């Protein structure tokens, strides 16, 4: 005959229930931890993708600005060398305190003073460029610090800055542009002097002469003494 100890059975049952409850709590805690970490990773990934997309837009604005400045320089170098329209100062109109932005004017790119504003995907971007003079050393290499005695008037440093809400810091990129094509005037008429010593294409007159030239026959010849 077998006797069952009722107290022992009850204690075993309670221990088993307590163990199951503890295992359940541990399992729930692990699930909560996994879900929390997973949620944080998803949020971080979404934020990373959002910033990456915004930065790609900013890079596109930088590239568009560089292309616009190159087009302006090709059209008329003085508009970049003496910004914003060729009538500025080649020194004081440049530097970090002088902001410009590219704008379409009469179907052509031009420079305007100030900061440009552009909205892409409902996000406002601020973009501007600055222009700096460039100097070269005796080996024709660009010097890291500008030296006015070695100024290279045919090269300019363009720096584009783009900023937007949510960016930890603005996007800043620089590149150099050079004047590689100069306009050449063809002097076809030696009939008389112009009103100024500064010749502007396509004028065909010269600045002045001292009456020692023979202009007959469509050519310039020195008169005999």
C-alpha cells in the first residue's frame, strides 16, 4: 500500500508553478529587450536614410552651383573675377563675407548677391558661394595661403556652402576654375582712333596714335622720318 504525502505534492506543485512563472517572465523580458533594440535600430536606420537623402540633395545643389559658375566664367570671366557682374572689386568683393548665388537671368546663369533659397521635398535649403583669389608659387602650384605678389588672375577658388534644417553641420565643398579661353579681337579697320585707350571687342578702332603711322591700304606702317 502506497501513501502520498499531500504536503509534499502541494509544495512540488507550487515550486513548478513558480518556476514556470519565472521562465515566462524571463522570456517576456527577453522579447521586450529584442523588440526595443530592434525598434531603435529601425528608427536609427530611418534617420540615417533620411539624412542620406537630404545630403544627396545638398550635393546636387553644390554640383549645380559649380556648373553654373563655370558657365558664367566661360561667358564672361570678369563676372567671376569682379563679382557679381564684372563691375565689382577684384579684392574687396570676394572672401567669406561676400555671399553670392547662381540665378538664371534671360536664359543665362548669373551671380546675385546674398544667399539662395531652394525647397526640395518640402525641405528648405540655403546655398551660397564665395570667391577667393589664388596665387601660385615659382613652380606654378597653387599656394595654400594666398600671396598677392604671386596672384594668378586666371584662377579663382569657388567655395559652395549648403545648409538645411536638421543638418548637424553645413555641407561645404570647394573647387578651382580657370580662364582657359580668351576673346581675341580682329582689327580690320585702321581708319581712325577710338575715344578710349581701352579696347572692347568687337570695336575695330585703336586707342590713339601720334601721327607717325601710315594707315593707307588697310595696314599700319611707320611713316619715314
